[in-house]
């Protein structure tokens, strides 16, 4: 039996409202750097851009970016200012954030020209005689773990510092330290793994990348870190973190393929391969 015209109108209006509500797609609000390959850029070419798209699709959402240069104060001015809900690619344990399931575990790596005997340890006897590039953070030249490790061994005379953030007016500003290895400005450089793997593979010929072993120097100086998405620590009861973590686990194979495409050196992948053997 047909519904009365008035009731039909109410049903149609209700269905229209529901359809309208469902068309208002959920947004995964992401804060990222617009000029920071291989991680992210405004064109969506970074591996974190691509992983964010995978996670968003799993959640039935679209990615909505807030772009902000990843400098000092980045989290204060973005995630913790409620401009977004998630930041991809932060070390687990970053202050005032709550991590999701890890995306990968990487570390600092030695970058060398093809044909050189690989270096993997800060105790390698060749290092004191080499010119070594290290990354420095911020305008005050804050030392990264490799700079501290070299200093502890008295290897300082031929160490050259390269700004981690680089010249932001140029594309992929952190790549200068890799260029320095390729053109012979330094004999080797110790570089954060994702930067090392991505930019070394794009040199002609490609450079070789060897993760630092062991992945720590004493009890307080790690060279390796678990990297995850991060949300505000006080965001909710943990449901959002679990939701994103679930998406990461469901798409582990796709995410691993992206990381491999970008040549990210990974301790977790090495450990998995060793277990399988």
C-alpha cells in the first residue's frame, strides 16, 4: 500500500537528509611539511602522504592537510593548537603526543660512495682519518646522536655539520649532506635512515647505505627509533589511536611496499627477514 503523500514527503526528506549526511565525508586532519621529501610535500609525493591516504581510505575519510614547516615549535603550532588530529612520522615517545602502532623502525646510517668498504660502527678504525658529515638541528647547531657519538670518541677535527632542515627555499632541503658524499666533499656521512636511503638511491651512481650497528651507544644514546603516527596525548580515551593503528595493521603489506619503494632502511624489516631464515 502506498504511503500517504504527506508521509511520502517526510520519508523522502529523511532519506535526503541521510544521503546528505553520508556525503559529508569524514576528514582525517593531518599536519605535515609542504617541502620535506621523502616524507611529505604539497604535491603529495612523500611516503607519509601516501600512507596517510591509505589510512584515511580505510577509515572512510579524506585527508585534509594543514601545511606547516617542520621546524622548532611545529607540534605546538599544529597538533597541539588543534589545527589537525594526527601527525605522521614522529618517533614513539615524542613529548605531548600519543603514538599509534609503529609504521617502521629505522636508524642513522653511514652513506658512502660505491666501492668503499662499508662502515657500520662508530668504532671503525678508519673514521678518525675521514672527513665525516653529520646532521645538525636548528640555528644553534644542536647535535644529533651521531655527532655526540663521534665527539665521545674524540673524532671532531674533520667532522662537517649540515643543517637537517637545509635551505627551505630549495626543493628537498635536507639532501645537501647526501650531495656532499656524492661529490667528494666528505668521505662519509651519518644520516637519518629515510633521508639516507631515499636520496642516496637518486645519486648517479647510487650511494651505499649501511645502518649503524649496534643501534645504540651506551644506555642513553639511541641511533634507532620506532616511527608512528601521533595524536594529542589527551585527545580521547585511546579509541582514535586504536582506530588508526588498526588501519595500519590491515594495510601492512601496502605500507611495507611503499617504504621499500622509497628505500627506507629498516631494522624491523631486517629482523623479520632474519626470523624467516
